[in-house]
């Protein structure tokens, strides 16, 4: 078994862990665990992948989807056992964009649009990279991105910025 050097692994973690965590967050409640496991797999792989960053995104995506499914199953079972509870606090009536509202709008997007938004805005991936990751063309990834932005603007009541 070939072990990746600690300096190289540290550089990868510093450069990509935060974006990978955000990327995984759209599918599972414990994205940090999923990202950590991906880096462990990478560091202990016998043959390092040709494209380490692409490999990390693929491993994180698959693990996060699986972890999310497991969490939803567990949550469904717990909810049935405990029953529904009312909120402890009243929602805020503040002015401006509310983080919870924005997160809910992002979560309500179709999976492929949400994935594209997160991968591009927070992950810094190009549409070509997103297309390869999702199994679609770069133009399809770009169309998903534009559709997601339009949906978010509509749901959050944010007008499209005018260009001069």
C-alpha cells in the first residue's frame, strides 16, 4: 500500500476541505465526517488517482448521498416514535435576506441545480468540471446554474441585477 505524503495531503486538505464540506452538506447532515473519510481513503489508496480533486468530489458526493439516505431513514423512524414538536421560538420578522430562508430556498432546488450552484459558487468548479462530475455536458451544467439562479431570485424576491 502506497501512503500519500503528509505535506501533499495537508495541501489538498487546506485547498479543498471547506468546499468539499459545503458540497457534501447538500446531501447529508454530517458533511465533515464524509469529507474526512474521503481524505482517509485518498491517503491510503494503493494507486493515487490521476485527478485527485475530481476523485475527492466523486467520493464525497457518493458518500454524502448514502449518508443522507441513512440519516433520512433514521429521522423518519425517530419522528414516528417521538411525534412532532412545536418550535420553541417564533421565526424572526427582520428585514433583509434571512440565512434560513436562503438555505431553505437552496435546499428546495432540484438536486441537479443545487449541486451545480454549490459546486460552482463555493467549490469553484468550472462548468466543464461540474458536467464531468454530474455526467452531463458543460452547457447543461451552465443551463442548470442559470435556472437555479433564476429560481432563487424568484423565491427570495431578489431582482436581477442590471448590467450597464
